[in-house]
C-alpha cells in the first residue's frame, strides 16, 4: 500500500490526485447545489456572452452555461466510469478466457481480440453506437465494448507472464482447478497494472463520450453532458465562444485528471527511479610531464557515479608497445569501466578523471584525438550479438571508420574490409561482407569485430571480456587470433576478463582489481604460484585447475564485494579476508611498487616464495 | 561459389513468406470487416426501413422498400448478395437520398484521405526532428528541466482529444484572430486548421516515443561500437541511432496512424468538412444505414491497409523482422 501512497509524494501525482478529487467532488455536489440555476430559463438573456452575471454566457434559452457545465460533471463522469467498468469486466473476461477454456477455443478468442484490437477505439465505438442505437445507453455500451479488446489484450499478456511462474505451476500441479488458480494466484498478481490502466482508460472514456455526445450520438436533450453542451455551443462560436470553450475546458481538465493520475500510479508502481542528478562538469587538469614511450599511460584514473560514489578509485597502469596486460576481478570490480574510461567511451552522467591519461604520447584529456583513437585504438566488446548495428551490412560497418579517418574511397575501403575479414579468418569474405550481422554466428561476429579494429593500424587493442559470451571451443580460437595479431603486428593488448585462466594464458602481466582499485600487479607467469595478495590467491584458488572448467563462477570466495556506495575506510577486502586485522579495517593499504616492478596493496602480503598451499 | 547464390534466395524466400502471411491476415481481417458491416444492418434495433421512412409511411411503402432492398430474402442469400456487391464496388442505394452509395463514397473519400495523409505527414515532420533534438539534448539524464517541460507539454497535448483541439484552434485562429477559415473546404488555407487539429496529438505522442527510443538506442552496444570507431557525433546519431530509433518508433507509433484515420470523423464534424466523417454522422442520425454500412466498411479497410503499410515499412527498415517473424 505504501507504494500506492507514494504517488502523492511526487508533484505530478499530488496535483493529479487533487484534480481528480476535485472532479469527483464536483460530480457529487454540483447537481445538488446548482441544478436550479442551471435549468432556469431566462428569455431576456438569450445567447449572451461572458458577463459578471453569467461567467460563461447563456444558451439559446437563456440558461446559465457556467452552472450547466458544473452540473454536467456528474453525468459526464458517471457515464465514463460506467463505460470503463464495462470495458474492464468484458476485457478481463475475454483476456482470461484462453487460460480457462483450453487451447482450442482459447485460440479463437485470442484471434478475435487480435483482430478487434487493431481498430481504433473510436471507430469501434461508432460502429457499436449504430448497433446499440443513438442515445446515452447505446453510447455507454459502445464505448465500454470498444474499450474491451485493449483490456483483453493487456490481460492476456499479463496472465501469460504470470502463469509461467513457479508458484502457479505448483498450484496447477497440485490439482487446483483452472478457475481457482486464476482467481487466487493470477489475478492478484496482475491487479496493479490493471488498475493503473483502468484509471487511464477512464480518462479515455470520458473524452470518447464527449466525442459521441458532441456528434449527437450520445446524451440526448433534455439531458446534457459536456459533449452535448460543446456540440450545442459550437454553432454559435462566433457570437458566444464561451459556450463552446467552457465545456471543452471542463472535458480537458477532467480527462487530464484521470490520465495523469493513472500515469503517476504507473510510475509509483513501476519501480522506475530516475538516475539521479547530474554532477557538475569538473575542470580537466593537464599534465605536461615528458612523454614516455609507453603506448598507454594512466595515472590515478577515477570514474564517479551520479550518486557521487566512485566505481573506479585511482587506477594507474602503463602498457609498453606490444605488451599484453590483463585485468581480472569479479564483476563489479570496476575493470570494464576502467577499460571504457581509458577508451574515452564513458558518457555522462558518469564522470571520468585522471591525473594522466596518455595514449601514444597524446593527452586524451586535453583535446579530442578522434583520428588517433579511430585508427590506433581497437575495441573488442563482450557481446558480439549486440555490438553490431542490426540494420546495416557488415561491410559498411567495418568500412565507415576507415573512410572517415583514412579518407579511403568506397572501393579501397571495401577491398580493405575483405582483406581484413580474411585476416581474421572469415571464409568467403566477399560474400560475408555483404551480409547482415544476424547472418553471422557469434564467433564469426567477434572475428569481424576484431577485423573492424584492424581496419586501421592499431597500437593497442582493448578487449573487454571478448570470449565470455562465446562457446568454449570458439573462445580458444578468438584468443588464438588475438595472440597471433599481437605477435604479427606488435600490437599491445589490454584484456579485461573475470577469468583468471584466460588472462594468464594470453597476457604478459596481470592487474587484479577489487572494488574499483588495483590490488596487485604481477607477471602472468607468477599468477598460479606467486600471487601475494590474499584476494588474488583466493581468485586463483577458485579455479579448480588451471586447465579445466573455466566456466566456473568465482563466487566460491565467501562474502561479496562492497558496492561503490559503501566502501569502508580500510581495505575493501577486509570483510572477506582471512588475514584481516584491526589495521586492515581502519586504514587503506596503498599500492606499493617493489624493486622487481610488481605492485601490491596489502598490509599482510604473503611472502613471494610462499606457494598456494595455505589458502 | 555455389553458396554465394543461396544467400539472396533465402532472403527472397523470407520475403515471399512474409508477403504471403501478411496477405492472408489481410484477407481474413477484411472478411471480418465486411461481415461486421453486413451484420450491422440486421443488428440495429427495430426495422431500419420503418425508421428512415418515419411513422407516417404506409405499410405497403415500407414493405415495398424492404423488398427492394432484399431485406426479406433469407439471410445467407442476402449475405452472398452483399459480398458480391462489395467485391464489385456496388454498395446499393441510400435510403434517404436515392443516390448510389458508391457515388457518395467516391466523392467523399478523397477529401478525407487527403486530410489524413497531410495530417500524418505534418505529425511526422514535427515529431522526428523534435524527438531527436530532445533525445540528444537530454541523453544520459542531461538537461532535466528541458526534459520535464517537454514531457509535460507533450503529455497535455496528447491528452487533449483532436476535436477539442479543433475547437480551440477555431476559437484562436478563426474567431479571435480571423486568420483562417473555420468551416468547409475552400482552397489551401481551409486545410490548415483541420490538419493541425489532427496532427498535434500524434506529433506529441510520436516525439515522445522518438525521444525515449533514441535514448534507449543510444545505450545500445552497437552505438558504443560506433563511438569506438570515433565517428563524428552527427554520424553516430544519424546513421546508427536514427534508423533503429525509427524501427522502434514505427512499431509503437503505427497504431497512432490508424487512430488518426478514426480521428477524421470528429474533426471533419467540427470543421463541417465535406468528407466521409460528416457523411457518416449525418447518415447515422438520418438512419440511412446502407450509407453508414459502406462508410464503416471503408474506414475499417482503410485502417487495415494503414496497418499493412506500417508492417511493410517495418520489414523494409529492419532486415531482421521478416525472418524474426517466422
Ligand atoms: S590489507 Fe588486510 S584485509 Fe586487506 S587484503 Fe591485505 S590482509 Fe586482507
């Protein structure tokens, strides 16, 4: 219930609720209070404009239109609610029927709903209004039944979603009848969206009713609702515009009240929370220290979330030409964000900052190096299924970067595409180049993605979990391909993976990340036996043997990584670390480089000689 | 090279299957509409002939009219007769006037179709630039104020039904300012208000859809890939994001088009536009059922054709959809 009530806490929800209460109160009270004024005929004041006496003018019998509009609230709202009720009941029945009556008859019901739902409600309502006859009763039936197919469709979708769930299956397996299952287990679970939609469609019914009455098919004189008043007033719009405008405004306000309240309910129930406020853009610092020969030089890189928490907290790393560096860690360690931040692919509302971020000697923070990055930095993403634009051919997707940065002609780019596809061992590249991504297998797409990176002359390939989404056999081939490219063209590689085995097989050096920080930096060859950080050793120990089953998740380490929002003052690994003491909990260990070039952040690192037996 | 030939053929087959499936669905739906139109005249309360001729008509006159309309024949023979008539473009004669209904339709249909097509084009021409602009402006939670005021404006505009919008437009541009004609069809200027009244609501909804879709497309992996290629921002938006936005927009916005077709009925009546909508309402009020029957049929089939056009456009825009469907 608190979720329903939370509607009132949003400004839109509160306004809509207020408006709705106002409309409903008016519907109840207006006829009681003002019927007499609304019906008083005054032949001396026929068709008058707005005046202090008659706020909305008078009609052709001299009746006060302001009061007539107020009094008409009841009939307008009443008829709309009645029509909505019909729509909900009939729609719910039609929608639940397939689940009740079995597949054969159910299919006809579904087909019927599918055909009727394709027609706009107004058209259905007009058709039905002819059948049910001109007048308020016919219009209620028409609008109600016209709204039913949409409700039936909604119910069908909702029921289908719930009926697959375990508890419903369990109830059915226990021999509980279909109707009972529907009533006890299904309906309560789909009530929220149904109520929300009923509220919104009450607004729709109100407007539709106004439409029918306006056309003369709904409420008939001497009764009057807003639509009727509007229809009567329109003829005299030059003389007394208020006669048409006042009921029109009333319809809009009442319709909006239902609509907005429904939308606000939907928001409150639908659990969508906004991303939060955007942070002010921080000034970029430029660093003019001497360029090194490293391909990539990163110092104190941070990525800040909209909440202000930091998902990457001061990562520093260097990659030499041709070197392969791996980054491992559990999901949430910030390794992928680090890679994206280096590649300048992190967008607002996330904020990236670094003391130094140099690629091939160019300061990436000082200015946009579009051409440099476009030709010298290749990216390989995790999911080759989604990384290509589904609506464009492979060739054009590979070629466009080269055409933009390399100024290649269409033919030259095409030749290069075919050459590169061949380089990543795609058979029959001429034909493949003409195909769309969905005609490629996953492994082939990942090859094509690597080929895309090879369109230029990359100095660094950043591969973010390049094999995670692929079959085991294909994984090997992709890793093999990356290794060959590296050897052939002296390309550096930054490989992000949660998989210790993959990283140690491909890389020269490994960075281990935990909770947004690098906790250890060591040669890949040392990973298996020479790791010194308790977390690294736990990671390695979680892999049964270095050769087998790399699908095994790393959750074997008890406990879980802290969220960026609640990192402690001390070592982030302390809650899960067997060696943790008071010092660990109080103070964060810095990443310290030792003489052999290794780095480690731990107060109690294992001696380099100690093997894994104790963990 | 044998394999090189098969690829286009597979695609062709997918297209053929797609076309066959859609055509089949269209035929069934059209049949349902025709049958519904046929049944309408039998479902109306009372005797339609008596209703239109009035209580003063003698029993013989009514009986003669009934016989002339074939209303006394057995149901199935009436149905076959009706089907045959519809398929040959013969909708019978009106009860009130004695004009052939097909003549009424062919006079009124073009003006209504013109209105709907113009309104659709105007709605799209407004919605896509506005939606894209707002989508780019507010991507990733930027420019919250602009987003809020855009959303509020479009919600209100979308919630106001077209005939009330029409009344408002009449008041402002016709009555107060006196710039534009408010009734009838007389030259280009008379189109402005009805077209606007029809287009504003769909434009508001469509531009919201475009904005939301663009934002979700901008989150997609392939847009990140495009950015990783360091293309110009304009290229990323126009070449990679926009086409996929349009696919999604069309899927959700296709229904709007048919709603717009139905909206002509009300808007025509506000502007006394000499189209199908005004004829339909006056015929309903005059109980001229053959005319109503035919117009309902035309509107129904019109909606079906619009839906089909949307499906075909979708299939052309998204090469996967033809295959994904099966
Ligand atoms: S600093 Fe302490 S808690 Fe952190 S990893 Fe080292 S021993 Fe464990």
